């Protein structure tokens, strides 16, 4: 284990969205990378190491050289066979080993990190079984790639070629005409969900939507007799956060449902973004909740044709965006399948 060559304070350096060398901090997402910074390369930490948040137990494999923030330790492998292909196995066992620690734990010091033991498969000579680790990860990845490939094909998501109409929608976006519309006038009154306490919920298969961003607001799967809202509708939670639902669901009293089920799927997704832009601006919080009555007076901005919402454009535009996003996923799956056949 090594310390950083130089610690860079996020409050004293310019963090960029793009750059050559990542800036790694104690955050729990994006591989610990807050962004990029331009600093003297002599202070770069080595790649092919694990960045370890000293008081957070957040750890990530860093393939390339990087700069570090406060309290990041660099775990440098002694084993020459340690590399990208097997690093995640080591990290998963480390996460399990350090699972009892939490943010700011006073006992979580350098000596604890040094002395912590992890469990790894070994050969008869007691050396780490890298062959098993890499084969295990390969088979695990292959299984998941096969499932993803099957899902893409079954749902018609493997076609990412844009039609001429979709190409035109992308080109015309900047020249669109927009108008404001009242949500109730477009889709009738919104519906408020009903309260269902955690202790009263019966385990089942119906997604139950509450306020929050985790798991898209789905807090439970229930078997209670509740109002079942149709798929292809939009929910707005107590904070004004709008989400598209492509499945049937129930909702508590902190959820407002906008009835867009008669629209085409991609048009509803476009509408979700328009609603979110109007409702999620910090005006709703614990002290001032968003309710169905707020949805009914909400005005949203939409592209128009002949002074009416241009749903055809919305459908085409989101279809194009969808293909652009899925394109990289399909390419990734195709490459992984091709690589597996070589092996």
C-alpha cells in the first residue's frame, strides 16, 4: 500500500469534465473519478492499482495513471499477474472483507487496512489461483452477455440504424417551434396514489412506487389490493421528480400519476422530460410537497405543429436518441461475443 504522491484538494484545483488524467476521490460512483485535472505528471499515481478511500472503504481498479484527492491510498499489487482481467475479483472480496466499516469510521486507519485479510482461491502450493479467477470471471461475464444479447434480440433493440426520418428529427431539433401547454388540459386530471404503510404491505409482484431516486422510486413489490396504474404513464413524486413507467404499478400518496397511456411510448418519454424540467426545480421539498393538484396546474413546453403538440416528432426524436444510446451497447455485446468465440 502506498500514499498518494501528492494530494489535490478539490476546492483548490480546477476539476474538468474532460482531460487525460482522472482525478480520483472518495466518491462512491463513477469509479471514484470526480473528473480530470491538469497537474504536473510527476505526481501521477501508477495505473494497474486499486484506489482505496481510507475512511469510506470505496475501492476501484484504476487501469491508467491518475491523480488523487484526500485520504486515498494506492494498493499496488506485488503479483505480476494482477491486471484488469482479474482485478474485480480481488475488489469484490475486499468489499466483503471491509463491509463492517462505514464513512468516517474512527477505527478505520492505515494499520487496519494493512492488516485486513481477504479470502482468495489458492492452488495446492498455496499461491493465488489466477487461472481459476480469470476463468470464473470470463464465464460469469459470458453468461451475462448472453442474457443481454437475448434481451436485445427479443425486444428488437439490436437495430440501431437511423431511418431518414430519425436523422431529420435530430437535424431539425434546433429549429423547432415550442409552446406552453397545461398538463390537465392535455391529459385530464392527474391521480394521486394512496398511502400504504410498510408494515401493512404484503409481499407480491406489483411494483409499488414512492418518492425517491433509488431504484426509480420503486420501494417494494406488493400483493395488496391497491389501485393499479397502467403502463406507459408518468409519475411525479413529492419533490417534483418525473419518471416514465413502462409497467403496471401501484403508488403511495406522495405520487401523482399523469395519464399518458394513450400516447406512443417514445412520445410519453419525451413528455416525461418536459414535465421534469418544469416540476423539478427545487420548488418542492419536505415542507412543500408536489401533489396531483400541482400537476393539474403545471405548464410544460412542447414542440408544436399547427399549434398542437407534435407527438409525431416527439416519437421520432426519442426513437433516434434511443438508437444512438443502444448502439454502443449492441456494439459492446457483439464485441464480447466475438471475443468469447476466439477463446
